[in-house]
C-alpha cells in the first residue's frame, strides 16, 4: 500500500465540541435523468449483452479509441520526452511569471485566521451564501456548498454541506509504498488537520460526503480513505459516493454497510436529506471518457464518472425545492482521440465526446466546475483518456459553466510534459476563445476561493426586489379599475393569455368529460372550481359550451380569488350576461373571496364538493404564475409550495381500490413555466400527466418554445 498514516498515538484528539450537529444523512429519492442515447438495454456503456454489468464498461462514443499495453509501451519508449522537474516554487495564479519552480503549496489552510483573511475581501456576511472551493492538489477537491434559504430576502443563517472528491493525500499514488508516482509537491493538509479544523460561519471542513470518480490509484487511495472513515477522529463517517462496481471495494476493505455507500450508474440522480428535514443535496452521476483498473485482471470492470452536486431547500411538503449552488466535478476524462503528429486544425476535425454537451443541456448552467487540464502527453495515447487545456476550455463551454478551475496537475508526475505547462496553456487557450480573465483559471494548491451561487439568489451583488405582481395589493388595484371600466362602459376586462387559451381548455374538457365512460347524461354534473377566477370568463365559457352547457350545473361551479375586486367584477359580469340571455343560469355560478395560502380556508373549500371529497375539475389560468412571483415565505413555506399543497387537497382523490370513479382533473395553463417544470412539480405531488394540450410554438436560437403551456393532470 501507499505510505502509512500517522500512528494514533501521535495524533491529537479533536475538541469535543466539533461533532457534527447534523442528523443522519438519508436517501430521499432516486431516479434516472438520462438522455435517449443511454436508455437502451443494455446501456451503451455496458459491455455485457445481457443487461448486467458483469462484463464491465466502455466509453461508447467514436471519440474514444482503446489503447492496449503494447501501444502504451511504444509511446513510453519513443514518445516520452520528459521535461526535468523544476526546483523552486512559483505562483500558479500568475502564469505570466517564468516557470522555473514547482507550484506553491499553501499550508495551515483550515485555520480560523485563514478563513477570516479570505472573508476580508468581501462585505461581512456575504461569503456565507457562496460556494467555497479548496484545491488539495491533483484531482482532490474540497467543496463547501451553501444550502439556500427559503427566500432571497431571508436573514436566516444558511447551512452548508461539505463534499470531498477523489481525496489522495499519501506520498505515492501506487499499490506500493516504495515505487510508483511520487509527489513532487506536498499535500496541503492531512485528514487529522481536517478533523481538528474549527467550524467557521456555519461551515465545516470535515466532509459530509466523500465522492470518487473511479478506482485508479491517483484518485482512490487506500490510506486516505482509511483515515477518513476511522472512528478515532470522533467525526461522523462520511457517506461514500462512487460509480458502479466500486462499492465492493469499500465493503471488502473497510466493512462499510450498503446504506453507507451509494453506487451510481451514469445519469442516476439521488437526492439526500441532510438530516434537518429541509436541507438536501441532489447528486447526479455524469458520463466521462476514461477507463478503470487497479490490477492486471480488472481493466474496465468498474465504471468511471463525474458528478454534479446541487443544494436544495424544502421539507416534506415542499414539492419543488429552492435551488442553491450547483457544481460539477469532472473526475478524469478525455475529449477526443488524437493521432500521432496531428496539427491543431486536424484535431478540430475529430469527433469529440458528446457527453459534455448533454451534461450542459440536462444539468447546466453550473456555478463552478473542476475540470482536468493535465497529464495529456503523448497525445496519441493520452488524449482519449486525459484532456489537454485545448480540450478543457471547450468542455467548459459545453457544460455551460460560469466559472471553472483547472485540476489534475501539480502533484504527481504521470506524463512527460513540463509540470508547469498546463496553467500556461490554459491561459493561452482561454485567450484564443475569448474567455474572460478569471472565468477559467487555476489556483494554488491549498488555496480557497469563493464563488457566487447563482441559484441561491446570488447572481448579482444585490438581490432583486420582490415583484409587485405577486402582491394582493397589485391585483386589488387592477380589478378595481376593471370594475370601474365595467360599470362605466360595460368592458368585461382582460382575458388572461387570450381567447385562444380559454378555447383550448374548454375544448379539452368537452372531449374529456363527454367521452368518459357512460356518457355525460349517465352521470351527475361535475363540481368545477376555478382558482384565481379573475372576471369569471373561463367558467362562463364552459357553461356556454354547446357540448357541455346543457349538462353542467351552474350551482356546481365556483370561482375563487383573493382579490375582493375580482370577485365583485365576476359577479357583475355574470349578472349582465344573465340579463342579456333568457334562461341563462350563469348568475348561479358562485364566486367567493378566498386565500389559497390559508390552510383552513382551503379545507373549507374542499368540503363544498362531493360530500367533502374534493372537486372533480380544478382550473388554473395564470394563477400559479402570479403566485410564483412572490418568494416571501409564509410560515416557512414558499407561496408556490403552499399553492401546490392546496391544489393537491382540493382535487378529488380517486375512490378506494375496487370502487367506482377516478381521481379529479387539474387543468392548468401557464406562460411562465415549461411543460417539464410543471410535470416535475405536480407529478411529485400526487398527480400524473393525463394530457399535454398542443399550443402554438415558435423557434428562437435553434430551440423551440411556446408562449403558454397547458397540461391536464389526474389525481392519483
């Protein structure tokens, strides 16, 4: 094995007050978010034709070319033009300096004084909502991610989660302590120092999670892992994240239980509850172009991967979380397979790994990415598994990273290039592509940087003020004007999203309600509820429908709105229409002022239909959009989450199994939320997607979109 850790007798015990205050980390949910290419059976990166992983894995793209031992040996003998190691130190953060020395290593990196020095560069308190990233050399990365508050206006102290990726702190990355790649720069810290580090500003140095990209010795180190899970530090055992096949290594070497290690395939997405009931971490295992093996007989028997981490906030009843920081750890990966002696122009004509664009499309944009930039020569054998800076800057753009840091250099001599060449070439490649200074850079070993988490409301120096459109005062003033206009000139007011949106919703209900088993005449009329009814136009249109009008009962239809002026307008419009059309029962439709944020009012409203079982049809045309404009929590919950809980309560549940009747329908039209966003929210809250109503689309920037989205959900 690699060098042994310090003996327990020489290690100081951590202070007793440093035990984590968090509860037990548990798995909240798990699913796959894979693009279509990966949904085959077997998966395209599995070697076995029998839909199992026993045959090992492969990189399934034309950009990957496998090289055998003989090819590597030839390159080692004929293409290995090794540049001698320098002797003195230099600052990697200044690539303009003459590169005569070794990269600088910062020490004592977890001290409170160092933390305060870093904070001095920003306004007091601002740093708590930022990502803190510390590079520990090579691919070892330490992330401290803030969990977002429920509101950008909240003054509450933000919790955080700490993730340690590919920790290798031993002297050699090798199966032996006496031979193999040896450090040419020191490790900036030890596991003991991490265990003894003070908690500053609610942030712990000790990791909640230890994440592995693959099982190569320069990424998975026995001694470092042994120290991390050792009980002698009196620290909670970190939860292990690893790709397929690697869990067995942890179980056989350290006796870890199944629930202490989460093993993932590409595109597996796991949400962890961090122990306080509201803080969560969403982890997605992402593809990479590489290989694995720790011995002669296990090549590619385990998977390799990168990881995206995103912090979230939301308790059991918060069905769509408040998004926080999002970072990507690329692990170890290639980008294309370059032949011997190829020019830059020839390289650019080669196929590149499509996984990075997929990561950007599915999971981007990213606040921060740790992207490898070293160990790339000789290109004819290394390019397929290791990126050069020329590759790395392109990946930075493809994954849609706002800021990236170059890793996988500066510690171990794995390949023959000048050990100081990666940051120099990175600077040159960024300039060629017009990447702004500081957007993709390197840091010193042991250096900590703070990065704004855009998802946590930190996209700018100052949070945007709350929109007035999300306030009751705004809508009261709007509808008071509408009432005045109606009384003076008979104008009924605006129809949200236009008549076409109303017509689409009415046509869908005509088809759905009239085509139900038994026909409309064999069933009693449904109870229909319009949320945020405005001027009542949608309910009036349903009652005036030729297909539904003779069957629907106005007395079973109701519109609610939290604006008293809105209800006044709807009632006045109903009276006028009833006067103009003989026999019209529109005036029998009930309208009521009601606040959907109030649990007791929602419960009372539910009790008014189907003997207290809820409404057969619940409608929303723009109300969800208006509520979403406010992010001010109400008793700890966001308005959009309270609204979703209310909808779940109001729509009639299906009868018990074996009984008659299905669940009610929730029909929503939105102009602010996409089909995917609406599905994500309501499918997690007791609904299934019944039908997506086609709406007019447009093209812009090579993508298709629509001005509104209309979806019918069925209560399950």
